[in-house]
C-alpha cells in the first residue's frame, strides 16, 4: 500500500485492523497512520473495546481445576525470588508482540544503554620529587575539601529528592486508599443490584428464610433458569470440618439432595446445580446441616433455611 | 487501577483480576483453540504475562481490552501452530443460549457471576440484531483469526463483500452495545 490514503479511508479499515483481519502490508500501513493520528488511535480504542465484548459470548466451559492456585503459586514464587521479573523488566526489553498486536498500546520506549566510561589511560611512570609530593598533597587536600562540599551538596539533594518521592508516594497511596474505600462502597451497592439482576434473568426464584436454629439474618435465594439453578446463601456460620451444609429440593414430598457447600459468614456463598426435568416441579427448598460429605436422607432437626414455591 | 497495582507486584490485585475475568477469558481461549488442555496452558500464560508486563500498559485504551487482547493473540498464535484443525467453522456461530448461566468458578462471587451473565446477555442481544452474514464474518475474524481474504475464500464471497460486512458488523455491534450501556468504565479493571 504505497499510495497515500485519506483519514476517512483509514477509518473504514479500522474495524478490520482491530480484528487483525487485514493483510500484513495493510496492517503495517494502517498502523503507521494510527500511531501518528490521535483521533484514529482513539477510534481504534473504541472499536477494540466493542470487539473485546465478543469474548463474553464464547460457550461456557468450566475453568481447569486448580488453575487459580497454580497461577498464584507461581506468583508467590516469583515474589520470593531476590531479583524478580518486575525488577528485571525495568532494564530488559521483553518481547511485546502479544501485547501490542494489532494496536501498539503501551509499547515501552527502548531504554538507552548507558555508555561505559572510557578506560583510564595508563599512568605515566616517573620519579617523584618532595616538591611534587607537597604539591600533590596540597592539591589532594584542596580537592578533598571541594569533594566534601560537593558530596554534602549531592547528598542533600538526593535526600531532598528521596523525601520528595516519599511524599509523592504517600500522597498517591492516600488517594488510592480513598479510591479503594469508594470502590468498596460502589461494589457493595452493585452486589445488591447484581443480585436483583440475577433475579430478573431467572425464570423463577425461591426465597429461603432462616429457621429457629439459623443465625440471625441468614437467608438464601434459589434462582432457576431452565435446567440450571444457582443458590445464593448469606449469613450462615462456618461449620467444623466434620459437618457440611446440604441443599435439598422437596420433589413429590421427598427431599432430594442437590449438593453440599461450606459457608463463609462474611460473604455470599454460591452453589450451582443442574435441575433435571424431574426436579422442575419441586415445592420446597431446604438447607440442612449434615455430616461431612452429605447425607442421602435429610436431617429435619438441622434444617437451617427453608423456602416454598409460591 | 488493578493493572497499576499489579505492576507494583500486588498479588492480591492479580487475584482480583483473575477472579473477575478468568472465566470469560477461558471461554474465549477455549472457543478459539478447542483443545481444553492446550487452552488451559494458554490461559495460564495469559495471566502470567499480565503479571509480568502490567507495567507496560500505559493507560491508553481500555485495560480489560488490553488483557483480552493478550489472551486472544496468544490463542490465535496457538491456533496457527495447530495447522491440522478440521475446517468446520464456516457456518458455525456462537450458539444462542439466552440466559445461560456460565458455570461458576469455585471462587466466583455472586457479583461476578451475575456480571458475567449480564454482559453475556447484552452481547447476545447485540449480536442478535446484526445481520447473520455480518456476524459470521466478525466471528471468523475474532475467533478464528482469519484475515478478510481468508474469510472470502472460506465463505466463497468476494473480498469487497467481506470488507463491507466486517466494517458494518463491528460498527453496528459497537453502536448497539453503547446504546445498551457499554461505557469506557465497562472495560476498566
């Protein structure tokens, strides 16, 4: 693509550019325009945001078991290394192609390698006289004094810079803390909104209330959509390892087990269940405390949450 | 914000990012690669790369889009290495499963699951409003990493038609999503 293109022509190519669907020479040509035109670059970011939403409709597949732990173990090992990759990345240029195709976002500027000082020339060999020694001593003392003053000045400057940086970091951390507090408040609001949304998305839902043996405020909601359901539990206490919570649906008068879970008192607990056709007509949903591993028969005395289909 | 914290070696921030995006990213990787064992490795590599290179994100564009792009590019690289894939994609569209609950990860919170469900619904609605031929071209480019020329050959239509469909399709997807509430904050981390 050797001919000049207008901005409008380039804009027409941006959707394919964002999707990486242009031929290589076109990709390079468009990239050249984009990197030199803030308006085009902004448009690329907008289109890229829309394109990335396509990831949300890929068919759902359960995450690999222990993937999270594996990653976090690796991260912890990395953190314990004396010279971790984060330190390295300030001085080493790593390949960035995955990060920046097709758009060169965040491309680090190559850091110039500081030039090594030239090697000192070999000292001239000659015999020294006492006068030479005196002169040299005076020069050395004068130089020492200058160096001391210079050193003190540099030290003061460095300390000033260091204190300034600390102050900047402190201010930045204070701002971040404030932002985190604000984010937490927003997330708490969103948690409520999201649960309402979950209720809207579901075909039906059943509210479970705490029985007389449940902690105060314990509750749950069971959302059903087609052949799937999600139980959201709040306010149950953590159980010892010898016990578990078990979810039951009462179908034709018979409590049928639908999974066990452990509760965390300070956050919602989630249980996803598959609902066969035979379970669609359940009338009651219960949560009971059972021995670890769950039971085949519900222990009626330990039912902590119960809800009926209205 | 999360990427800034990750760049400063905050493992909790990486965990938060993982919990929020791991499922969607894995779905996408698996959709592209279609070999779960390989997809699991690419998924792991993606988050490892985020951990190592978060400092290279300079705040331009959407942070989430940056993370998704790493995953997609890695997946497409892997796909290109798997030369012997059966070519069954010409008429394959992401299936419509309105309201499908994504399988929750053990660590997913109610908020994360409902957020994923809501985003999924929103994009499905948007795709449903796009002509199917445009949608097919978009999905071949996005999930298969095919160029416009390759799509033209695969679908047996002219290159010009593919170009038009890709352009109109993505622009329409963007318009619908924005009308449905997609904002820059959606793509923030």
